[in-house]
């Protein structure tokens, strides 16, 4: 192994520079150990850094390991989408206008799709390796509305949402990474969140789902969201694919539709000055969720090398 490795950065879940969620991808990282990867991720100090290695599984194109500044993750959305787009752009993945391949992650095999659109950055999409699951202890894993409201700097009656065909309370759900999904009664409330890390530490730090994804329904069918993950060294994240698929899973599980595909756009990162757009989909057959996807564009930003 050389003493320097090539890396690239991308802005993911955006079609323009300086939006979305920044990502670092280190190539040819087979010789790195876990400590070295964690140290490099801390140096990049982005929400996630990906290390691309040779696949162990015959069906996978590459193996990817994903690190926040503090911990390794089993799966994450913007690293998977961004890495898929980068590999396609560099010619390291199958080529074409609409190609599919598989990335091996700690959660399992993650199918990805990359689409080339004339005059636009590459569009990437993942299908989750695992189907949505509720928390093992049900609603007992979710703090009360009063505690959640205090954690977010909101009023207790701001928590929860109801409307045409839905009545949502906070729930914990996972499509590979667990989240507490907190609906708000209006999207305007998102801008007023003042996240209290000390209250989070007391209420959620040791819970099955300790990341907090706060969302609200907009006025044209879209969703708006913010995500907080101090347990992973990320106080707030501008675009979170693993949270988006957890929310998609929740909405799919609760939807009365029995057959077909449900779709929603999610806007995230506006409050951070990093506007992001995530497109989520859920397939249902005979009332059961059979697939969950999230996609978005990725813009290549920086190229360089990092010492080992």
C-alpha cells in the first residue's frame, strides 16, 4: 500500500455545488485498519467518510465502510448514493445511462442504481438491504411528547401530526439505522428547533433509536425534515438517507394502500444553509412493504490524496 491514498469529496442530495451533504470517499483502502479509518474520518470531520475496498461477496462491486467522526455505521444513505455516483463517474462501476450494481456494507448487500441525465449531475438511488422494522419495545422506546418537546425547544402540543388520512405520533423505526421519528404539526416549527444535547443524553443516549429525525408535512405533498445525531458525533446533518428510508418505511407500514408504490420528496438542510432534496419510495404488495428506496443527485467537488 502507498503512503498516500486518493480521495474525492462530493455534495450529495443536491444538483448544485455547496448544497446537500458533503461526503469524503477514500479509494483503494484495503490496507487500512479500523483505527486508521476512524482517524481519517475524524480528520475530514464530515458527517460521514467512506472507505472503498475490494468486495468479499461475489455479488458486490465493492465493499464500503462508513464512518462518522466518532463511530462506524452499518449503513448510511448519502455515503451510499454518493459513492455509487463517484464509482460510476470514475469508470470503476458498470457504465451506461441507467446502471445497477451492488455495494457490500456492514448491514448487508445494498443494491444501487446510477442514472446519467444530459446536462445534470449523476442521480444515484439505493434500495435498503433490510425492510423497515419498528423498535423491539414498541412505544416504550420513545420518550413522551413533553420530553421530546423540551429536547427540541418546542411546546408539547407541537408534537404530532394529523390530516387527510393520517394521524402520526412519534415512533422509532429502522431500515438499517434506528431513528426516533418525530412529526410536527406544521413545517414552520422546524426553524424554531433548539436542540438540547443534555436532555438528549438523559432521555435517548442509551436507547435502541438514539438519532432524532424531526419531520413535518408541507403544503404541496412534500416533507420537510431535520436530523440530530450527537451520539455519532453529528449534532445536525443536512441530508440523511438512512433517516429518510426509516421515515419512508414508517409511512409505508402505516399507509392503507395495499399494492403499488408510494413516493415523497423530502427537503432537508434548509436551516443549515445546505438545501437538500431526497426522493423516497416504498413498494407494497398485498399490504406488505417489499422495498424501500432513496435517491438524489451528487456533485463531485474536490480531489486529492491523504497520507496513511
